[in-house]
C-alpha cells in the first residue's frame, strides 16, 4: 500500500471540517475532502506535465496550507518528493538538486532567480520549473503556475505492493562532516512514523501548530500525515516567529507543537510568553538537537502544570526512535525509551554490546529503515551494520530503561588516552551567565599525536569576559586533561539546518571573530529572541529539520565521560541552535539566545 492510499483509508471523522488552517489568515483553510481532491488533481497535473514514475520533484518554499497537497500529490503521481530550504544559496540548492537527481522543481516566486540558476547548473530545463504561486501574486511571462496543474482530472493512485522497498521521499542528511546526502525513504517508513503519532492516547483534544520547515524527517509526518489521519486541526505558519507562535497558541488554543532547542531557549525571554498565553499547551515535542532539563525548566516555569516537554531522539535514516509517553515527565535529560518496533543497543569499539550505564555507539534497528543513500554505495555500507542494525554515529547508554545520548562518536576528542566529550565542555561553558553559545572542537596538539580541545564562544551583548576568565571558569570545574588550549570569541557558531554545530567549518577557520561593539547592550533585544530563531527552514540563522534529535542529560549531575571512558549519568548539550538578527547575532542557548541553524542537513537526523 502506498503512503497516500493509507492516509485516506478508513477516515471516520467529518471530512468537510477545516484540517489545515493558515495561522496568519484563518479564512484560508483546507478540509480533508479538499486535500484529497487536490492531491489527486495535482498528481494528474504532474503526470501531464511530464513527471514519470520514479522521477524526483523538489519543492522550494516556505510552509503553506498547500504544501501538504503538493507533497502528497508528487507521491500519488508515482514521483519522489524532496524539499529544499528556500534560504539555500545557489551552490547549496544545486547540490541538493543534483544529489536527489531532481527532474522538476516547484518553487515560490521569491526563490525563482536562484532556482533557475541552480537548475541550469544541474541540467534541469527551465520548462520543468513550476511556480508555487499559492497566493496569486502574479506570474512571470511564460512560466507555469501551481494552479496550472489543477483541472477536473484526478489521478488513480497506484498500489505499492512492496511498500518497504519503494521510495516515496528523499531527505537531505549529513552536513556536519561533508556535503549532504540524499536519504531514500520508503512508503512503509512514512506510514510507520505517522502511526507512532496517530495511535498514541492522550487525555486532551489535539490541536497542533506547525511552525517548522515541512520537509525534514522530524516534522514531515506530523504535518503531512497526522492531521489527515486523525482529523485534528493543524495551524500552519510559513516560518517560525516567536511572538507569532505565542499569538497562535493563545488564539487557537493549541495543545501540541513541534519545536527545536533554540525555540525552547528563546521563547521564555519574550514578554508575551506568559502562563495565560501558553495555558492550552499540553505537549511540546523537541527534536533536532538536545537540551538538558535545567534548560527546559525556564519554559516549564511558565507552562501549565499538565504540560510536558518531550524530547525526541532519532535520525532521518530511521525516523523518530525514542521519546516519552504523555504524561510522564523526565527530569534527567534522557531521550526517552524506544518507540514500539524500535530496538537500540550500545556497542563498544570491538563490536561488543555495552552493559547498562556504559557508553558506546548506538545501533538502531527500526521496523522500516531508509533504503540507503541515493547513488552513494560507500556511505550506505558504512551506515548499516549486520542483521538490520543502523549505525547512528551517536555515543549513548541506557540506564533504568531510559536512553542518554551525550555525544557524536566522531566528535569525541582523545587527550592523553582519555576520551573528552565536546558537548560536556560546551555544557560547562554554557553554565556561565555571560556565554550564550559555545562550540568545542579537537585539534592536533603541537609536537604530539594527541588531540586538544579548543573553544569557540558567543558572549552575551555587553559582556567584558576575557579568555583568561573563561579558562579559569573551566579549570575550576573540569579535570586538567579537559582544558581548552584557546578560547576564540565569535559572532555566531556555524550550524546546520537542525541546529547541529558544523565542527568541520570551525576546523577550517570558517567563522567570524567578534569585534567589540561600542553600543553593546547587556539586555538582549526582544527582536533577537523573537525573529532570530527560525528562518525559512527552521530556527535561527539557517535552520530547519530534523536531525540527530538528541536530548541530553543534565550536565550539572556529573562528568559525562569518566577517566575510564565510561559515561556516567551525565549531561550534555550538543547542537543548540540559536537566534540572532543583530550585528552580534546573539544565539540562544542555555542561558540566553542564539543565532543560526535548523532543516535538515547533517545527519538530517530526525525525528531531517
């Protein structure tokens, strides 16, 4: 069965009531019946336009109520959907189109110039570009409009007999260690991910706000599946805006929302963020990066007592893997327990299973994994272990049935035989009230084969903190082998669309050192917290999707990795996106705001 067939099968609610509602203009809405008709008409229109079975069509647009019918229409036509961040440069867009082998592009008008340039670079004719003109803002002469696809004809959706092995979508993944790859997602994967959300039982009526990019693995099933399958209304924001999200939550009595860490961090800083404004919320899913419980407490202090922040761990290659079931409240910064059908184990460097409490690389066995990386046999072979296990690249451990994910395996720094977690050091740096974002990398120490940690820090506006002050802070809190050789003050950290720190760019020197501004303010401007967060595809700076959704354990507890290399119930904080829109682009983190990050790149690890 295809994903589209499954979605529209057995619906038992009023299919004429609004399901997708424009949060900025509620007069714009679509019912399930309208969505189904649009899906079949768009599918027929795409086939007439030339799309053949197995062709990839790329959508380059902000979110909209017509995004879901387009997503499903591509799949209904036998095509393969992929989405791209509209904030991409020509280089990034050309790479995405190339790696996904896209044949068609559906792009909003504001992106048309760079879409044409990128399409030309990869050999996509201009005639294969469709303008996503959902607001009827006018069309260039000779261009094809989204509305041109829609006529009286409706497609007959073909059955997919082997849904576990037929591609439905390509999701961008990687980014922290190289250019993104295309994760091949089958129909069964999408069905399973949607089932995880539709079959759960909650004691409240679900009304969801969608304010994340609609193409990563983390957010896609929530928007393109759950509302249609359950009849729960979904309010669509084109992009994230802090005050706008608060207004929508209060106006529409939203009960559920998907966030990423920068939003969790910056929302409490807004004057509008009050208990009465957020009173309806009952569950906030947080993925794409990880945050410790002590950071969540800032928002918990405002939320209703029945509200829960549910960290989601996963990756584009497997989907949502771990989380908590409402109303359980976790205060240990765990990423939760495996969802039904998923199995996890921690494996040491010799391939042996680690006992409880001992850290190793997390291997995941999902019910329906990715099919591999498109046209990349080497990366595919590296991702899969034997017997259906997928290598996550994350360091983690299980304790009392709950999983903890302190680090990425490749990021661990070897110092004099000890393993040093960059995220542990980042967590300690973020405890300082003047530090609002921090990244740590390992470099080769002079005249040795050892590694040594180096810190990159974003200061709160108005701070006079010096390198010596930061080093003293670290010396007072960490063992000698965990000390950094240098502290470099930067305007912001490079992050991928899901908020993960792009350490390779720090290694390559691609960052901007901070120049003190004469009028730095000690108080963080509201505009930073409000708009800096999510851009076209996700959160601050350039953020978006769903990647390595890795919550971490509260670092105030104990050291993450001990001298023996074992992990204690410690904490971390990897990949925190932050907002920023002023010269210093102050990203939000543990104690402030941040600037940069979020969609779907870098192990668009979701639940990408």
